[in-house]
C-alpha cells in the first residue's frame, strides 16, 4: 500500500516543516468558533453556557511542542486531579502550536487561571455544568509551512482545481507507529498469533533509528532469550522491558501483551482498521470510483463538514459524501464495499476476527469514516522556496495528507 494521491498534476516537492511556528492547529469548536492562538476567550465568545456553580472548569489551552496527553496530564496534576477528570474533543500534534478546548472536573477556577507551565498557556477559563467529550468539535483549522518547494503558484492552482475541494481521507503515518509496524502486530493478534505479535513488537528494526535499540532487537531475534535481553535492552524502551520482564518468568504471550498499557495495545488493532481503510481508499481512487451510488454516504452539517450521524445508503441522486467502514465485528456484511472485502482478503482476515476471544478487551465493533474529506477556506502563498497554506479539515482528517497532494513526495509506504 502506498497511499495513491487523488490529484495527478506534478507537485511542488519540498518538505513539511514541523515546529511551533510552522505547524499551527486551531480547533473549530462544535459551535463553529475557530480558536486563535494568543486570544483570550470567555464562555460568551465561544457561545458556551457559563455555570458559576458548575462542577467543571472549561479552559482554552494553547501549547507549543507538547503532545496532548502529557500537556493535559501536567495541567491536571497542577490541579491535583487525574487524567480521568480531564475532557478533550481531540488529540493535537506535538511539534506544533495548537489551541483547543479542555475541561477538568473538580478543578478550582482561580487556580486554573493562575497556571504557569512553560509553553502552555490558558487562554480563558470559566465554570460549566458539562465537560468536554471526545468528538465535541467540528474540525481543525491549519496553517502549515512547506520548505524547499520547487513548484510555483500554477502548480498549486492545478492541483487545487483537480481536488475540487476534497482529499483522500487516509490515516497518516502516526497511526502506524514510529517503526510503521503497528498494523503487523495487530494482524498477528487478530489471527491469534500472539507469539508472532510479541516478537514483531520486540524485534522489528525497520525505521528504528537508535543503534543500541537496533542491536538489541536483532540479538533478541537471534537468541530468543528474554531473561538475557533484560541485561542489554536500552532502558528507554520501557514497554519492551516490561514485556521482557514478564516473559523471563512466564511463557505466556497473551499476558505479555497485557503488560502494555491497554491504550498501546489498542493502537495495534486500530492500525489494522486504518490499514484496511487506507487500502480501500487507494483501490477506489485507482478505479476512479468517487460517487456514493448505492454505497454508504452521509450528509453535510451547517459548516460544510460531514455529519456522521446521518450515515445511510445513498441513492446516488442526493448531495452526499462517500462513507467507508472502520471495520469491526459488528460491521454489516451487506455494507462492505468490494474494495474493503478485497483488502480483508489480502490480509487473510475477516471482520469477525476483530472480536478477539483471547483478549476481548481489545475487540473492535466498527465505525464509519468519510472516504473523501472536504477541505475549506483554502489559501496559500508561495515564493522563495517556501509555501504557506491555510485550510480547515473535519475532525479526524490529517493536514499532512492534504499537504502530500501538493508535495507528491511524502506518501506512506506500508507492507503487511
């Protein structure tokens, strides 16, 4: 799988710059407000209800070069609260400046307003009787910078015209892990091959950059001595060492996987779903099949973004968007597209395999995802080898995927 682009015109090349000033992510709240960096907000500004005696504090959090989880953990810690008290609508990039709406149950409003954490700012806070939940956003607005661009405005105009306001809604590389093998681990798990899953996690060296880690993984692959591996596996590989410690005493690969945080283990199964989805989108583009005729589809919300609460079987006559399956064991067999069935067959798995009997806590029921996502408010500047682009995307869509439509040089290469 190599994530075929939707547009065919030659790209501008270059590389996507990551960092506080080169990648800006502004959450679009469920009320349609774009959260701008540096601006202080009130509840009224965001069309939110304020409840002076509410149990939640809502706050606008701006961060630079923090991943969302660690930033939220630190804010919660300052409030003497745990992560279970924190609500957020979606994760945001680490190597960026990002602004998002957050809630903390049981926090002190005055203490929140006084928080000082390096590279984290609280741009307004108020009491509320309701917290933020995952998905409580319309999307995100982006400002990105592409360096070393060789193309010109004409190239961007040509690609923009070809896309017609839509891009492939691929999952991008972070979904597949730094070694790009999360889906391989997950496939083994779905097939009940738990020893293979463990060894893939512990020994795969593709895309590994640390020489000590590469040597340790290779040695373990050759010797398969888990106890000895504890002596030479680098200390920073905490999850691997936790698994090795268990395996040095027990030959139980299922429970070895359970030594990982559940959130990590879930990533492996999510990566299989993402791989199948990406593969089916790629096949659809190659077949030039862009219409929702008698396929799953959804309507648009007031912002022009997909309303996933309206998924239905399209007649092909209405104004609707093509929807694909995030496959799970409850996915309706009749709603599987030929592209999704082909992707499953190529991996040698079925939708029923997502009900993992040996590890039911990792089973996936299935969901829906837009196949071609709309991008809105697109504008750009290009000159001197630098291209700057602004645009908005629905929640869950990746700015890097749209950027690749213009660069044509950073596609995701994956093997199963």
